[in-house]
């Protein structure tokens, strides 16, 4: 069963290539065979706030400010494709569906899409869409804006809301700054049992050499075409998108694409893209090159990083030797 799903996903990836990563709704369904925790369009008021493993949040939503810096943008993208894409588009200039296009919504006014017929309840809300406002809204839309036309029960899981909002933030040429992560909620368990597998700083992560030796480049390719292709091309001579073309990046100097306008933080990084440097970069881009323009939180899973790097290595006429 699982392998059938995988074959379907692999076939779809092969035939649709990079465009596939952009047709997010299909990718979200095919590449993530695990069934959605709930129906895509829950019926309002019928959903008990009981996401599996969610630390019961009775009153209002738990704050997310402290979670945003560590939020998982890819996870947020997947969640949005599963839960929101039935009604929303996300691309710049994208059309309205049942709901408005969401490009640039973070920091925008309530009812930010020109020409969309919003409910008075939502449109009448004062002020911009701050992170806190989005947190309340996505927790329970009907409570935030009684009379809203968004027929979506809400995302009761705090980490999921943070992930989705962190992803919405990237839908902008100039993403809003993140709130200072320094003020953690007093008793909040920093990482609420993140599906049991997270623990990125766990003691026994094998070094990049060992991980590369057992890396699965095909998995890395599938991942990169789903996640990184939103901003990068990979083919020889390919054009820049939001990010530079990545052909030949392994072993090349930082900021290797001629003509691409890199941040000083990245371009000024000394040395070349060794495997270890790529591993550091992809773990936490903003920590590796403060001020980087790559708006991507990183790949927390060490083996997944190695898979991606093992595939990046193949983007060369003569791939660099493995360590
Ligand atoms: C069943 C369709 C539907 C689903 C599913 C849905 N939305 Fe909406 N959304 C709407 C509609 C309709 C509106 C306009 C609401 C209004 O005018 O009251 C809206 C409005 C919004 C707005 C405000 C936009 C603005 O311009 O102010 C945001 C943000 C938003 N949705 C995010 C989400 C996210 C994130 C998800 C998934 C977690 C989601 N929505 C799921 C239909 C939907
Ligand atoms: C939201 C867009 C975006 C996503 C998603 C993204 N990147 Fe980037 N990437 C960029 C930008 C922009 C830069 C240039 C950063 C700078 O100048 O600070 C960059 C730079 C890089 C570089 C350095 C290239 C060089 O020439 O030095 C590598 C390597 C890279 N990205 C790999 C990846 C991988 C692998 C993924 C997926 C796991 C990924 N990126 C996801 C936008 C993105």
C-alpha cells in the first residue's frame, strides 16, 4: 500500500518535474501518503479541539510568537496545501477561489485582496494581519470574526498554526520580520512533543560523512523538487528564481551563480561549499549566514539533509568525490 503510494508519487514527480512542486495541492496529497488528520474542510462547530497529542488548549489559542523562529516552514506548506488550498491560492497575483489569494497577507490589512468580496465581519476588523491576529484567526475563524464566510473550523494544534503562519510569511518579496523569539511563554514546553521524531539537537547525530555514505539521493531529489524548487532551478544553465540556480554548487564558492544578487551574509562567507558547510547551511540558513535572503527555516532532520546534499552533488558534469 505504502509502496503503491510511493510509486504514484514517484511517477508523478518524474512526469511533472519542477512544475509539480508548484502544483502544491496535488503534491501535498500524493507525496504525503499519511491520511490527513481530519477532513480537508471540517464542518464548523463539529470539530472537537483534539488534534492528536495536542496539549489541550481550552481558553484561547496558545501564543505562537516564541514558536515562529523555530517553526517548520515546509511542514506549514504541506499543512496549507492539505487544509487551505481547496479554497485559497498562494502565488503572487493568483486568482481567488472560494477564498481570497493569500500572497502578501501577513502584515497586510484584513481583507487584503483587491476585488474579493469579504464578509463585513472580517473586512471590518481594524489593523493589519499581525502574527497574533493570524494565530487567533486560524485557531477558530468563527470566534475571531463572527459571521465570517471562511467555513473552516480552525487549526487547534499550536505548532501547526505556527508552521502554517511561518509559511504564509514567506509569501512575500519582503517577508515581515519575525517576532523576537526571546520572550518565551513562562511554562511553555519549548518543543511540544513534535510528532515524536524531532529532537534536532539530539546527541548522537552521525557526522555528515557517515550520513552521506548511507544517503538516498533519489529521496533527496524528491524532497528538493517539492520544497526547494519553489525558489531554485537545478538544471545546467538554468535561470535564477527567487534563489540562484543550483547546478554545480557543491564545491563551488559561496554565491556561485554569476549575476545573482546575493546577500552580503552569504556571499561574504569564506571558503567553498563543502559537504559540511552545506549541512550547516541547510540545517539553519539564518544562523549560518545572518541576514541571508533565503527565507527557509532549514531541514531539521539530519538524514534528510544528507539525502538532499547527496542529490545536489549529482548536479555536475563531474560530481565531487564523497568525503
Ligand atoms: C472552505 C474554504 C476555506 C478554507 C478551507 C480555508 N479558507 Fe481561509 N478564507 C476563506 C474565505 C471565504 C475567506 C474570506 C472570509 C471572510 O470574508 O469572512 C478566507 C479568508 C482567509 C484569510 C484572510 C485573508 C485576507 O485577505 O484578509 C486568511 C489569512 C485565511 N483565510 C487563511 C486560511 C488558512 C491558512 C487556511 C488553512 C489552514 C484557510 N484559510 C482555509 C475560505 C477558506
Ligand atoms: C523561499 C525561497 C527559497 C527556498 C524554499 C530555498 N531557497 Fe535556497 N536560496 C534562496 C535564496 C534567496 C538564496 C540566496 C541567499 C542569499 O543571498 O543570502 C539561496 C541560496 C541557496 C544556496 C547557496 C547558493 C550559492 O550559490 O551559494 C544553496 C546551496 C541553497 N539555497 C540550497 C537550497 C536547498 C537545498 C533548498 C531546499 C531544501 C533551498 N535552498 C530552499 C531561496 C530559497
